[in-house]
């Protein structure tokens, strides 16, 4: 059976999201004719081309009223945009590096409002060049990459203003799907007249069907921001040929659609499957070949007589060792865009460079954090592959793609497995670079950090969450602030960049906790333990321990709207009553400055402009002391 797996818009542009690579590799290992395409990249390449900009000009020109300043600027400068867009894209794809000189003159690319952000650096200006401090005098390529990224951002703003406000480079129409109890918002959007983006996506879908003539089309929706486009693609497939079987799966489905009962979803998809796709797909393909009854499908929703039915014939999942090697064959690896929006060296890893994505293990070995969806299969079912299998996969992927960068996409890569992996990489003399997410646990000794660095580890991220021992304990994170300081410093000392995931608004978190947490974060930066971070506002999900046992965390849940579609976030009341939104703004400003090395010695209360916050209860040398204790 010919199976085509598709990545719907949007996920990311520098490298393919790995689900289709996994599924295609697995199906091929079982002898199926499996193909794949990335329609997220394809959509952006078509819209951001000379031809695409002409269509954007027509769409914008057709609405003479209420044009925004950004649209007016684009229309006025259109000939320059049309003349430069293909060259800028080729440059961002790494196909035309010499263009950097021209881009850096600042006279080649037209500049819209996004370039105003450069003024923020002007304060640190050196000799009249606002970017000099960030890139130095030698960072020719990076500097041009940043300018070309701002140029694309300007065009994306025009696309949003003139065509579709739901468009972003890493998510599309996210709010239509995210925690939406009913299908109604999506149904209405799908019934609307196609706009330029919808029409382009439809054309790309039909071209892919013509190229591959699939009998089955798999749509992977990892995030809420890829659901609307997955439905639009399925709509186009069904319009072209209703006999083509369409299947939906992926992280969004695994998280939010576990109690799906909306029949209208099956106007687009014949089947929707949960959790790891390998076993359900084998069962489904057998069924479609006539070798298995519908009653024996695995973790699969289907519509029978107008009603949604969940069939789950109990069969074990394919062991992680036997899922096959992901393949990137069929994806245009030379066409991905290396964007540079954040100047922080760790932040850029998310948008810059073509990383092969691989999981070291299935699930999470810790699976206790009370904010996390630990009840779901992708966390709770833990299974590691042997180092030998992992490095075989790595070798095969390097041979296939010619690229040696790896992003390990585990929730938290297990230290034991990483240690074995590093030893195997060293033993085989394989030169790769890798980064991924871990827990800052004490198993990561300075020796282990050095061994990981020697095997190619360039960066790691991990959750520090609320940097408060009381809250870390309540979260069951299994680490303390002092320990995080020592572990992160060990990574940093080994030459590995460290990124911390930070959280605010956890149940019972007080203003004092927030100020103390920021003070700890300040000291971690000042002591060279972490180089970057990101604050997330805590969200309570129905699958997490907090959502399942709110009383243990001192909160009450708001009633969850009972609907047939998505379920995930649930509102809650925290009697502490803190206004986390306004504190969050201060946290983000502080962090942004810390990442650029600014304000590291200042009292953290300065970031809470206009708000009265208590002084930190954390000693100003707390992290330095923790590091000294560790050394002793
Ligand atoms: C690594 C990761 C990230 C990384 C990298 C993301 C990227 N673009 O590659 C970072 C940190 C950047 C990230 C960001 C975000 N993430 Co994230 N991320 C993950 C994580 C840990 C692993 C993803 C992965 O690569 N897995 C490996 C692949 C192979 O697995 P998979 O996609 O699940 O595919 C398997 C099955 O799902 C299934 N399958 C997949 N597609 C299909 C299709 C069909 C037809 C079938 C039958 C089966 C099938 O088979 C595959 C093989 O078994 C997952 C959680 C998890 N453990 O899966 C969360 C997860 C996907 N992320 C999530 C979210 C919400 C986000 C953000 C939106 C967060 C935010 N608010 O910004 C952003 C979006 C970023 C973006 N646009 O790229 C959620 C999505 C849940 C939901 N509510 O929809 C998850 C599930 C975690 C969670 N519970 O919160 N993420």
C-alpha cells in the first residue's frame, strides 16, 4: 500500500518535525511503500517567493480601505521586495552565502517596522553600528541572517494584516484547536472561503497527491498550531478523491483528543489514532488490506453509523529497539531556512540549523513532575534503546542526510543512556554535535558532563521551573536549587550551553516566591551556570497530577466545558490570589536582559517597575556558596 505522510503547517522552518521521518522509516522497515512531504516548509517557500509576493500584493491591493502602515509600506516598496525575496530565501537556505555582504550594506533589503528592533541595540552602539556588539566585526553571515530574518518577519506581518491574522512561522490558527471543547470554531473556519494561504496549501496538497498517488495519507498534528492546516489538507484530499484513506495522529491528538466524540471530524479523517503510531498503523494497514477486522484496530477512533467509536484491540507496542531508523528521504533537506531571530547563542538552536531529531528513549524515566502530563503514554511508558542501536541509527542518519547535528527530542533524556551513548560514539570515533533536554539531576557529575561534551554535546536544556525549594518539592521535580546550580555549572564548565525552562504561577506561589525565584535565576546567570532561559506561565492540564488532585496543591478547578472535541487546559482558582500576569512581564524583561548580560548585578526589584514587591529573602551569594560547597 502506498502511504504518504505529511507535516502540516506550521511547525518549524529550520528542520523537519520528526514524526513523518519516524513513521516513514518504520513503514519502510516493514516493507511498505512509504513517502513523506513537509507542507509547512513548502507553504512558506511558495508564499515567500516572487510569485507568492505578487499574489500577496494583489490580495493587499484588493482591500484599499483600512490598510495598516505595514501593508502600505509593503505596497510602496513592492518592486524591491519582489526583486529580493528569492535571493533572501536562497541565502537563508545556505545556498548563496556571498549575498551576506550585500545584505549587510542595509541598502539591499527593504526595511519595515521589524527593523526598529535594531534600535534597541543602539544604546550599546559601538562606532555607529548597532549590531557590532552582538556579532562583532567578523560575524558577517550571522549578521546578514538576522537582517534577512527581520525582512521575512516584515513580510509575515503583511500576510497577517492583509490575508490571515492567524499565520505565524511556528503555529497556524492555533487558537481554533487549543483546548477547544467544541469543533465549531474549526468547522466554521473550514467552511469559510479559502484565502491566499488556504488556496496555496490546497494547490500544494494536490501537487503532492499527483506526485505520489497515495492510497493512504497520514497527517501528523504535533501541536494545536498544526490542526487547522491538517484539516484543510484532508479536505483537499477528500475533494480530490474520497477513496484516499486519511488518518490523523500526533502529539495534539495524543494529548487533547483522548475523549473525541465529534462525528464531524470524520468528514475529513477516516481514522484518528492515539499515542505511538507504529502499532496502530500496522493494524490499520492490515485492516485496509482486508487482513484484519475493524474490531481489531489498535487505539483507533472511527465513525460508524454517524457515531464515533474507539477501538482498542489489546496488542503490545512495537519495542523501541524495533521501530526502525527514521528516514529523511523525500524531504528537501537543502531547502530549510536557518533563521536568526534571537541573538542569544542557545536560543538560536531552535530556529537555526538543520538538526536530525531523534529520541534517546520512549517516555520519561522520572515521570513524577506534578505539572506534567505524566498519565499519558508518551511520558509514562518508559523504554530505552541500547547504545548500540542508538549509534547504529545515528550512523545511518548521518550517511543518509550527510548532516551530523542531532537534537534529542526526549522529554528528559536519561543520564544513564546518555553516558552509554557518549561512550559508544567515542568508541566508534563518530564526530557529531548534539543537544537535548534533560533533568538537572546530580547524576550529571562534572566527569559525566565532560564525557558528554567530548562525545559532541554542545547544549542542554532542563526545567528549573520555579527556582524555589518549597515549590520544587511540591512539584516533585526531584531537584533543589543548589543542586541545579552545581549541575548547570558542571555543564557550563564542560563548554556546554545551558538553557533553563522557568515557570511562574504554580499553585500557592506567592509574590515573595516569585521575587526569590528571580533572584536565584539572576545569580545563576551571574555565576555562569546558565546562559539562557524562558519563563512559561503554569497551565493546569487535565492529565497532570495537579489537574487530577487539585486539593493536594491547594487549588480548586473551574468546571471543564464538556464537549466532544479537545480537552487539555483547565482553569483553576488559587486562593493566594497573586496577579501573575503583571509579575510575568517583569520576569520576562529581566530574563531578556540577563541573556544579553545586562543588569546582572542589580537588585531584582528594579524589574518590577511601578509594582511594590518585597526584597528577596535569598542571600545575594547563595548560588556562589552552593557552588563552593559542591567543590568541597
Ligand atoms: C521536543 C518537543 C518540543 C521541542 C521541539 C519541537 C519541534 N518543532 O520539533 C520544543 C521545545 C521546541 C517544543 C515546542 C513546543 N511544543 Co513540544 N514537545 C516536544 C516533545 C517532548 C517531543 C516531540 C517529538 O519530537 N517527539 C518525537 C516524535 C517522533 O513523536 P510524535 O510526534 O509524537 O510522533 C509519534 C506519535 O505521535 C505518532 N504520530 C505522529 N503523527 C502521526 C500521524 C498519524 C497519522 C499516526 C497514525 C501517528 C502519528 O507516531 C509517531 C511515532 O511513534 C513532545 C512530547 C512528546 N514526548 O512527544 C512535546 C509536545 C509535542 N509539545 C507540545 C507543545 C504544546 C509545544 C508548544 C506549542 C509549546 C508552546 N506553547 O510554545 C511548542 C510548539 C513549537 C513548534 N511550533 O515547533 C505538546 C503538544 C500537546 C498539545 N496540547 O497539543 C507536547 C505533546 C507536550 C505537552 N504535553 O505539552 N516542543
